[in-house]
């Protein structure tokens, strides 16, 4: 049995805490991507996923809630592609309008009644815009904290790798 004492680090081993060694480079900033890619990520993808949710609202309650949880994660991830909470929130609001519009349009073309209580369906674009604003802001804030702490692998010492 060894007695507690000063820890010894073998030569060549990293002294960087484990949480820093597993850090990954963040995704590219949305502003660095080509225009068509930006439109696809901010408008088309949320619109199509909103349409999926709009069809699910008349099919299954569990599917509706699971898809909306995935959409919320997507809202935070989308905000993470921005340098600040402000710009992440703006992107989230725009994506939220597209997402909410997709829900309303898909629900309108579905003949079946909703299985989830959805009062004022016509207000979903506004509700989703507010939710997207909040979620995108969270993502932008997380990105700003990530950048300010220098947690990207490119900022770590050479021996900090796995």
C-alpha cells in the first residue's frame, strides 16, 4: 500500500486536467460559411424539421415531445455557431419563425386532429421565435465562454493530447 504523497507524473504525460484534454474545436462560425449554406442551416432545416413536428402533432404525443426536445437541442447548437449570445439569439429567432411556420403549415395540410393540446396553433411561429431566441442565446453564450477560456485543442500545449 502506498502512502499519500506528492503525485508523480511520468515523463511525457500530460498535466492538463482531463476535461481540457477532451476539448474539441468548436464548429465553424455561421458567418464563415457560404450564403446558401447559411440559408439552409438557418431557414430550410428548421422549416423542414418544423414540418415533421407538424405532422407528428396529429400522430403521437411522445413523438411530438421528443421531436421538440431535439429541436431545442438544435437551437442551442445553432447558437453555438455564433460568437455572442446576441447573434446566436437573432439566428435562433429567425430559425424559430421557420420552425413554427413548418409546424403550422404541416398541421394545416394534415386532416387528422392534433393528439397534443395545441391552443392557438397560428401563434406557433411567434412562440417558436421567442423560444429560438432564448435557445440561440444560450448557445452563443456557451460559445463565447468556450472561446474566452481557450478550450480548443489548438490552444492547448502540445503534450495535452490524449
